[in-house]
C-alpha cells in the first residue's frame, strides 16, 4: 500500500513564513523530484506561520513566485509593536498557575489575549488576506490549527469545516498579545502554536512526515515536551530545524517584517543543504 505522507509546517512568525518558503525552494532547486513530492504530500498541516505557507503552497503560485514575494522590499505586513520576549512573559505567567491543567493554562493565555489592546480583527484580517494569493480552500488536505480561547482546546480547520480560509489562517496566526483573537461562528480563536509549534497529532493518520521547524532544535517548550521530542514520538518523522545561519537571520524578533528577506535567503541555502538527507529519509 502507498504510504500517506504529511508535510508539517511549524510556527515562527514572519521569519518562519520566509524561512519555510526558502527551504522548500532550496530543496526543489537541489532535487526537483523531491521538491515536487513534498509539495504533493497527501496532508499539509500548518500551524501559525506554517498555516500561511500551507495555504500558499497548495495554491496556484509557484515556489519561485512565493519566494519573490518574501524578497519584496515592500509588503502588507505590519509590526505588532511587541517582541517575542514580551509575549514569552505571558506564557510564563500561565505556566506558573498552580494546579492548572493544560487547557486551563491555555484559557488563561486566551483571556489575556482577548483583553490586550491590538489592531482590530478587520485590520488584521486584511493583512492575512493580502498574505494569501488565493482565498479559497485548495482541493487538497490542508489542515490549519488554532486554539479556542474559551475552552483551551486545539482545533484543526480544513475545507470541510465550512470556515473561510482567510479566517482560519488568521486564527492560526493570532499570536496572543500581538494580534487579536479571531471570531469564527461566534467563537474566538488564537494561534495554534501556543499549544505546540508543530501539533504533530494533527498528522497522526499519516505514515511518514517531514517537518519544517523555524526554531532551533534545542528551543525549550513551556509544556515540558520539547518540539524535537514531540516529533520523535510521532513515529516516522524527519525534522528540519532552523540552523545557526537561519537563527541569526531571524534576528531578535521574528514578528518584525524586516526579518523576511534574510530569513528567506537563509532558508533557501539551508534547503539545498538538507535535500539529500530528506531524500534519503523518504527513499526518493
């Protein structure tokens, strides 16, 4: 029987979008057959930045066109006015809540996200709409993760969910304390990356997965289980973590639009270096 393959795209801000796009292009340049196989994966799972990349690569634009968009001097992206370090304090406060369950901690983060002054949902939605070349779900198994701020539960939107693609991606990218939670059918959602950078369980029905993670392999997780351990526990999965050059390109704040160009270039170079390892893993 043919194996079901997943391409899992992790969260990591604007730097993550640019880096993942670059990695995929670099892989395709080094090994066109492998590049095509990754783009044609049976399931594409996107969390936060990965949701935007997933929606982009399953659309009609080529990788070259998507990459050039990352290199453009001007973009519709806006600076949230906060840095990752500020947002990390929100996570730390929630993690230190005595006796709270994981969903309860996520609810606490969601409550703060709902109360934090940010741009309006409509302003943010316009940014996401311009980020996506197409606004309809692809005829592919694209799964976009987000968290219900009232229940603290992870959800995975797909084309069968009856949710607008722009809204689903906006929800997945709604970094708490940086962007507003997104309202869908009367419920509010925040960034799927708050629960996990990769949310490997969403690809649990696949036999093998390639995972792009725009963070270092030793990046700690507030939930105890590291991203590397989560990927290893998923079974046959190969992770591509951002290397030292990529991390340097990301800079201090991966939410800053200025990081796009160096992150895309670093990703492209790393993709070329990683192509042989991925091809060997997949037997291609």
